[in-house]
C-alpha cells in the first residue's frame, strides 16, 4: 500500500463516516470539485496532488471518493495514487472521445 491509498473510502461505512464528518464542507464545496473534475481532459493522467498541503490530502481524496461513489464524477486513480484521470460516463462520451483522436 502506498502512503495515499489509506485515504481511499472503500466501504459504505467509510463513506458514511466521511459524509457525516464533512457534511458542511461537502455541501459548500461539492459543486466546485465536480466542476474541477469535469474540466479535466478525458483519459489524461493528472497529478491532482501537486501543490496540495499534506494535511489536506485525506479530505481531497475523500471528497473525490464521495463524488465517484455518488455517481457525480467518473474517475480512476493511478496505482501510485499521485494521479487521476477522468473517464467517460457512458458509451456516447467514449465514442466522442475516440472519434476526436487522430490515432
């Protein structure tokens, strides 16, 4: 396990505890996080931790997990946990991305 993997919210209990503890933060910031993730290019690894203070990383990763598990964003984490990428929500978005590529 790498040093950031421990912050992933893997169970319903972990998600519920995060959502309860950070309810005010989630209510105030959720739409900003969604907009930020939606602004990322599809299928491109991004170092999302760059410039984030160490003490904010658990909340950042928790928020991303919350949004993903709630179906509000579609992302994947790199094995290193230093990067993430936005992935298509559906076949239509996937096809549009594929059609935009010049292989």
